[in-house]
């Protein structure tokens, strides 16, 4: 008897896959359009050959709405759009991997819906941290390289999970840890991996404790999604590019390493 909820445990249907794909592709088109239109203009050259300051505002044309953005506002906009685009890339790669392996569960569809928003917000947070720490108080938006912050925001969105873990690690050293409450999850621990070897595509069951919040399993440098997660067990599939070594389960409370190496091959 397990405490696993039956909600979303069934496999995604064709219409679910088509709807998720359509939403992600439409969102991609909108984000690229916003990113291009909100891009701050470069300084121009006047008739006398002198460098002229860039235009004070840029216009973004959307259906039924055409706001004019100052350079400061355009920087915020491209950071949000780039962070969301990075997360869309992550979501598209995950979607075709799940669908290709015929293991997409309906419970994962919510992740695809919210991941672009998470990437956008994380990109904005990292931008504010960098902007506050790496520029002087007298520096203005004209001193910011839009290519640099866009690249950082896109990478933050693409690796949103790693970014959140890094931010948690950094600020855990600055802030007092939260007191564990009644519902505080136990630290994850792996007791066994079945089977102990297999080629990419092999179904693997991980046994242990505190696994209910697991989000993935790393086999070397390759990470695989998890399914059928309970507090004492989870299932996954050896991903392409996996290498032999101790499998690592990723959880919000920290990673858990397997007691024995897993042999890929």
C-alpha cells in the first residue's frame, strides 16, 4: 500500500501531446517576436559623423496592444523573454524525449505549462542580482550590454533547476536555515537500484526513503526524468549519453547518491 496519488498517472493521449506541442510552439513564436521588437536600438551616427544616443523608446507591436518601452523597460522585457525561451527549449527537448520513449504521463503536462514562467522569473531574478552587484550605482541602462544579459537569462531558463539549486546553496550560507516543520520531508536516501546495469532505454527502479519529491536521476552527466514516484520508490529510464557510475537522484532538499555503481552497457 502506497500513498501515491492516482491523479495524472495515466499516459498522455494523442490530443494531450498535440495540445502541449501547439502551446509550446505558439509561445516560442510570441517570445521570439517580443524579443526582436523589444531589442534596444544601437547608437546611430549623425550627419556630422558623431555618435548619436539611441532612441528613447522602442515600440512593441502585439495584437491589440502596442506599448512603447524605455530602454530600461526593454531590458526587463528581453530578460523575461529570453528566460522563457530557454525554458521552452528545455520543455521541447523533454517533451520529444518522453513522447519518443512512450513514457509521457499526464501529470507532467503541468510542468510544461509552468516551466516558461519559471524560466522568465528566474532570469529576471538573476538579472536583478547581477545588475545590483556588478554595476556601479551611477551606471545606467545605457551601460548594459543587451547581448550579455540575454545570453545569461536564456541559460538560466534552460537550466532553471540547476539555477534554483545554486541560488539555494549560495543564500543558504547567508540566511538562517528554516526550522523543520511537521510536514518537513525526510532527506532522500537510496538503498538499492534494480537492475544494477543496462543499456540506454532500460527501465530502472530506485528504492530508498524520502524520494517523494524527486525530480530526476543522473547517470553520469545525463539526467533522466522520473515516473511513478513514491516516498520509497521511483522509476526512470537510462537516458542516451549515460555513463557508468553511481546514480544520483535530484530532489529539492539535495541530491542522493546510489550505494553502488550502475553499469551502462
